[in-house]
């Protein structure tokens, strides 16, 4: 059996594995682990799986959040409106807001909510 000798300190070892263990612990500056060692292979495979999973999730979200080319598109003018303080004693206040469908399909408005339970909103077409 061939004996292995440490290049740094000259110590003899019975096997290559024993020399590698000695070199790694006693002379870490000269020991380089191979990139695809058993432990590194597992880490690389984990990172690749995570990366592929993140790409799939990002692709799915992009696909779900991108509207179809012929989708209806709502345009509201003015985009915001504030009545300011409104007295309940003085009654109803109203304004006109222009709603336009700039898309190629029919626009359907199912629900309208207000920011306060004491108000209501309606569309007159």
C-alpha cells in the first residue's frame, strides 16, 4: 500500500482519505474542495429546484395578471373625486363621473362599494 505524504508538513498517512482529512483540517488554505463534491451536489440541486420553482411561480403570476388582448378596459374621468364634508341633514349630494370602456369587449360592473356605510353609489346609464 502506498503511503501519502502531506506537502506542507511532511507527515505520512496510510491512505489518500486520511491525507485529505489532515490537509483540510490542518492546512485549509491549501485544500480546495472539488466544486461537485457530494455535499455541493446536493446544495446545487436544491438551489436549482428552488430557482425552477420561483421561475414557475413568476411565470404563472405573470400569465394570470396579464389581461387578454380583447379585454374590457375601464376609464374613469375624473379618476378621483372628494365631496368634502357632507352634512346628513342637508340630504343627497351627487356628481357626474364619466365611465368609458376603452377595450374591445363589453364592460360589466357587478358591484359598487363605498368607503363608508352611511353612503351609497349608483350608476345611471
